[in-house]
DNA sequence: TCGTCGTATGAGCAGGCTTTCAGGTGTCCG
DNA sequence: CGGACACCTGAAAGCCTGCTCATACGACGA
C-alpha cells in the first residue's frame, strides 16, 4: 500500500461530480444508435426522418434517442413547420467524436473481438 | 427526405463494426468506477489495492472492473509476487481520457443536472 | 374542415450492467 | 508447515437501459 502515491493520485482525481458528468457523456456515446446519430450530425443539421435512415434505426427509436441527447444539451433543434432539424450543440462531444473517429480511421486496431478472450486463461 | 444528403452521410459513416467498437470503448469509459480507475492509471502503474482506494470502491468491484478492462486490452498487468500492477495499455483510450479531462478542467460547464430538464416543456 | 405527414411520447418488456457476498488460488513470512 | 496477505472468481440481486407498439400532437394541403 503506497500511501503517498495513492494520496497523490486522489488529489489529481477530478471531483466526484466531474467524473460522474464525464461518465455520463461517455455513456451517451456508448450506444451504437446514438453514436451513429451524432456521427451523422457531424456534417450538419438533419431532420429526424433522415437521421433515422442515416443511422439505420426506426423513427421511434431515433426520436427517443434524440430526446435523451436533447436533455443532455448534446444536440439542439430548429423547427420549421412540421419538420425538426437537429444539430450538434456540444463542442466537447464534437471533439471527442472527431478524436475517436480519427483513431478509428488510421487504426491498426484490427477487429479481434476482445471480450471473452481474457489474458492468462 | 433529402435522399442525396442522406446517401452522402451514409457514405461518410464508418463501418458498422467500427461504430460498434467505438461504442464499446465509450461504454468502458461510461462507468464512474472504471473511469476513476483509468484516470488513476494515467499517472502510471498501480496495484489493485491502491487502485481500489484511489477509485473509492471495494477491492472486489475493482478486480471485476479490471478484468473487463483487461479483456478489452485497455490495461495490462505486471505481476510481482502476490502483487498485480496495472497500467494503461491503450493509447487511444489514454488520448480520449486526456481530451475529456482537459475539457472538464477549464470548463464553463457548470453542473446543471441536464437529465429531466427537457427543452420546450 | 378532413386526412395525411413528421414528430413526440408513454407503457411495457427483454437484456445487460455493476455491485456484493462468499469462497478460491498462489505467495510470503515465521 | 501454517497463517496471513493480495488478488481473482462465480453466482445472485438490483438497477438501469433501449427497443417496439400504440397513440397523441401540430402543421400542411385540398
């Protein structure tokens, strides 16, 4: 038990609420459906129907997902008649998204289905 | 339905497996406990007991969490006697972590509990 | 005004997740 | 060798999540 080292790490650790907020943001990004939605929005605003097609999920699921993203201020809506145009509203999320996508692009990370293949069997 | 625009977005969209992998990584980061573990490891390797204290959770929960991170190759172990020293093994995750933390640091994002406080009530 | 379209919402269900509890393995010290 | 220590693991509980189905709302066109 390296008490000193632990104390140092605990000091460097962000406040509990900050960690919780961060975890929440990552949680938003952790659903493939929502992730596709946000990636689709990287290029600019899109209406719900188009978003659903682009993300490959039902309109209902898309609407539910957008509701959550809206509640977290990750996206914003612009209404025009009966249409609703969504766009990315959170710069941090956009950055995270771009960083992650950049890594995926030129990635040597071949798909190797890590889950279940534990080390030291 | 802007067919052209949708087609373009769908073309720019990463492959399904890439999105899934990304979502999985974000999912790893979406648990406060695991997140604290990874943040603690940013400064270098730490043993399980210290990690548990630093992250503020039980040793069992910590061990379970580490098992998952290990399975995803996010952390690696160095064993010395009965001790197990863990360290971050994934450069992408490290970058994501650093970017996210940097945003949290100099953030104007005051805690405003976004969930439930929907727009246009 | 009536029907249709685009979207939003609520209930309910199936599935996954993390934690705790209890017990197990391997290592170090006397 | 026996006990203590650091860590690992399995099973069960409780919680939360995201989907589908059905329905409701506002806007547009005839």
